[in-house]
C-alpha cells in the first residue's frame, strides 16, 4: 500500500499530516506494509502529480494500492485523515490485496 501526501515544505498542516500518518502507521504496526511518500507541490513533478490526481487542497492525502498507483482508494484534502477513516480504508485495502 502507498500513501502519498501532497503539500508544501513550509506548510504546517502538511507537516502535521505527515507526522500524524507516520505516527498512526507505527502505532498500528503497519509502517512496514505501507510506504509514505511526500509530494512537494512546489516542484514540477509534485505539481504535475497533484494535477493528475485532482488534488486541489493541501495537504492532500491519497491511499493507493502498491501494484496500481494510478488507482486512488481513499482521499482526504485540506486536512490530515481522521484516524478511524484511515484505519478503515487501510484494512479494507489490505483485504483486497
């Protein structure tokens, strides 16, 4: 599984979202199973990826299967994902893999 966090380096909400996601994955012992990537929207590549996946608000958090990174299973924009929603989405995706 892959979690992509779209944002900017100096964005406090983006930093908070990264920290929360990594903390929760560690707490749930899922940090070995889930890759977390930060996509800086101030870079050409990050902005292009954000545009491709229609991320209009930062932080944008996308959950994707590792084997099909063009498929978005769950998304949250403008905030860090609520822990219960993130866990439910991860468990649902884990069952399909």
